[in-house]
C-alpha cells in the first residue's frame, strides 16, 4: 500500500508540474504574439505617417518650387557634393551661391495669408461682347507690414493679375479692373489668389480665397414683332378660327340644330325670321407658345451659327414674356452615350421673367450626345397641351424634310414657324403648307422676316 501511495503521489506531482509548464509556455507565446502584433501595428502606422509626410512634402515642393528654383536646388546639391568630394572649388562656390539664393528667397513667401481680399462685380449680368468692371479691395489683416505682392483673378479660362503695394497693418488698397469682353455663357470669376514670389522667381506660394462670382453673359437680342396679332395680353382668352356653340367671342347667328342649348337662342332673330336661331361663337383659347431650340452639334455648321440661333430663340422668348403669354422654352438635353437611342430627354428653361429666360439661355451649349431636332419637337409637343404657336429654331444642317417632320408633331390648328440660321444664305421666307420657314443670315434679319412669316 505504501509503495502504491507513493507512486500515485509522484504521478500527480509529475502531471501538475507538466501542466504548469504548459501554462507558462502558453502565456509566453501569447505575450510574444501580442508584442509582434503591436509592433506590426506601430510599423504600419509609422509607414502611413511617413508616406503622408512625403506626399505633403512633394505637394508643397511642387506648388512652391518653380522650374528656376528646381534648377537652383539641383545646382546647390551637385555643386556642394562635388566640391566636398572631389575638391572642386568652382563647383563648391556655385553650389553655395545657389543655396544662398534659395535661402534669400524664403522670406518673400511669408505673409501669404495676411491679406483680406474682397471681389465685387459692377454687374452680375452683361450682354455678349461687352466687358465688365470689377473692384478688388486688398486689406492687410496682420500686425506687421506686408511686403508687395500680386493678386491673380481667374476670369473663366483667362487670368487677370495686378500688383499690390506695400501695406502697413490695417491698410487697404483698392484696384479697379476692366475685364475683357466675354462670350455668351456663365463665366466663373474668382476666387482671387494671393501670389508670393521672390524677384528672381525661384519660389512661389499661392493662397486662394473663397470669394467667387458667376457672371451671366446673356445672348444678344433684338426687338421682334409679336408672332401673331390679336393674341397679345388677352386675359379672357384669345379667339381662334374654330367655331363652337358656347364661348365668349361672338361670331354669328345660325339656325337651330337638334342638341343646341336653349340658353343660346337669339330671340330677336327668331322673331324676325320665324325660325329658331341660336348664337355661334369662336373658341377662345389662351395663347400658349413654345420655343424649341436644337442643341445637337451636327445640326450647326459653325459656333457663330449656333450663337445666332441662341440669340434668335432668346429674342422670341423675351418678346413672348413681355406679351404675357403662356410660354414653354424647350432645348435638347445631354444623353449618356451608353443609353443614346433608348432614352429621350429635353430640358425646360425658366420663363418667369426676361432675366430668368436670358440666364437660362446663357447656360446652353452645343451637345454631341443629344436627340435629333425632330425628336426634341415631338417631346415638346407631348409636354404641352393645346399649343397655339410653335417657333422652331434650328441650324443650317437641318433640312426642309426634317423641319416638316418636326412640324407634324404639333397640333394641326397650331401656327408653326421655323427659323433656320444660315450665315451663308440670303434672307427669305418659304410657306410649305402649315409650315412657314424663315431663313436668316444675321440677327437683324429676324424682325422683318418674322413679320412676313406672321402675315403669311
């Protein structure tokens, strides 16, 4: 018994010691794993920080060091290294001189953010071909004297620059700029950019402000006659040639027919003729007009021809707004190439006021991916009920066949006038059934030809 008891005790001790060693090894392994994971995390963070620092340094260097500065930096590095390694005195002198120039250029970069720049436009809207005056006020908001600098004002794709004199703390300098004539469009002016650079042009530092403006350059317009006399400013509706039994515009008296309302019986005529007579009226319709402008790039010969079309459509739309018409201005919309042919889309220009109309025409441009002119007219007709007048403005590449196809999309009793813009053609008017085509070569031809078209 004693021997068995001793054997069991030794076995238990052996197992206990073995399990304790296993636990120690497990704890040691876990500690090493945690240390390795922590080291890997720290190394990853350090690598990201180094990459971010290198990227920031590269970005700063690319924005600050000009080509001449890069050449001076290369000359300083190579000259000093060559002078110290090979003992070339000339290379060492050149390297030290280039380094001195770089060091002297650094103070000119300071105080780039001490300016407060206020940019104001004389007019927010101008006509194409005219310039505008801008006022730029530069104030030194720092506590020290600001060295002379330069301000760059982006104007669309161009740039206007002017110098800023030395400014004491709190002092201001006002500069009036005459911006060059602009083409039709929405021109982004600003933000103003402060430029700090040394006299040699080795280093340069820029700081852009948030003050920017959109300049609406309206198309040129001309006064035109109303497309149809008798439909101007008629608040109660406008009479048409369609005869109805009950309306507001009296037309004639006819003999009674079964189904006529007794309220329309004209008793005096009935007493004179001895037959039952009723009143007949012309249908009164609110004058609703649509101006359709095609934007397809293939439909215009040149950019000047497209600008002529935009000006003609703008002139007609502004006249319609002044005449208090119900107006709808429709232009083509850009369609992604992948869905071209399967998607139909148009865009409506606001018609609340002449300024809104001209602002909308300022933003239109030729489109490579859009619907054909006939499809635009079809959608414009579907979007408007009971149109009275439709004016179609197209380029010279839209033939007569396509214009007649476009006119078929509108109601049969609507007046359809097509304005074809062709710089090489002589002004003329053609009447093709219900479609009247007026071809203009300049914007000044629009008023006279439109009057002939209306008469026709």
